[in-house]
C-alpha cells in the first residue's frame, strides 16, 4: 500500500474539497504505530513527520495533501508538531 502526497497542495484544491472546514488534529513530536481503518485525506497545516510502512518511508510537511489508504499499517515519527485538517472516507 502506498501513501499519496501532493506537494504543494493548490489553493484551488483546498477550495474545491472544502478542506478548511474539515476538523483539525494536532500532535507534538513523538513516535507511534498507527493502522488506518478507513481512507484518510489530510492537509498538513504545519510541522513535519516521517511515515514508515513495511516497504517505504515518506516525509510529509506543511503544505502537503496526503492520502493514507484504508488498511495501511505504519509508524509516525513526528519531528515538528503536526497540525492537519483531515477527513476519513471518500
């Protein structure tokens, strides 16, 4: 399973999907395992993290639109406090 990253996310995409109306999640620097029970689309507002899956390593940062597929098992390594708008499902 692969993570999709669109960098940088355009203003038109943010408007088209109403991203600024999505909930916000924030996390201080930390490491933790995570399994996605549903597809998640998120816009990184601030911060940086490394996401490690069984076969890939991804770096996400402010301005990235990230899509995590349903069923993905990964480890988050948050190096700078992450703040993101997010939405589960399609």
